[in-house]
């Protein structure tokens, strides 16, 4: 049920009793849907959204456009499966356009990400070319605005 997924995606784990009340359904139906969604791999996990830039923990993110050679019969799936197993890989997408895969990598600093690209990603079988772009500032992530809107800091002008 779309409404249950949207609530959970926005708010995290919500008890079946609360979902049932909010959506006008039975608790058993809400619980059954949650369990089925977990079994089918629709609900992968519940997690918090952290604004790392406000913490004292260093995190660097990079988007790496990968041009690759597709495998006969599997396309890019085998390479994507291989790349996705690296701990540094935060997200991985098959893309349209000029690159085949977009790899989102996280590390403690720029050097760690650069080492990952040079030592693990670029030499991977099937990878033809990579282009790395580092995230310098995050404005919005996972649907949440993370940069506070500036107030009106205009100076008053008098005649």
C-alpha cells in the first residue's frame, strides 16, 4: 500500500497500530503489509537521516561517472554487482546519457576517495573510464533541505 510506504519513508518505523489508525485500516492488515514488504525486499531498512556537515565527523561524498563495457547476456549487472560490494560505495545507479553507471562514494577525506577510485574502481574489469566529482556542499538530501535559509540581511537604505 503506497500510503504506508510513504509514511515509513518519511517518518521511519511507525507502529502498525498507528498506521492502522491514521489510514483507517485494521492493525492486522497494516502489520501484514509491513511484513510482506520486508519479505519482498521493498522495505530494506529503517534509518536516520544525518546532516554530517553539522557534526564533527568528517565525511566526503563523490559522484563518479563510470563508462563501462557491457557483458554479453548480463549488460552492466555483473560489473554493478561487483562494484556494489565495496564498503566505500554508498549508492550505485545505471544511467542514461554519457556515463553508464553513477557510483556515489563516501570516505573520511578526499584522499580516501581518490585511493578507492585509483586502486579499486578504475582497475575493475569492464571499467573503461571514470570521472569523479566531489560534493562541496549539500543543500538538500533525501527530500530534506539541510541548509538554513538566510534571513533578510539587506541593509536599510535611507533617502
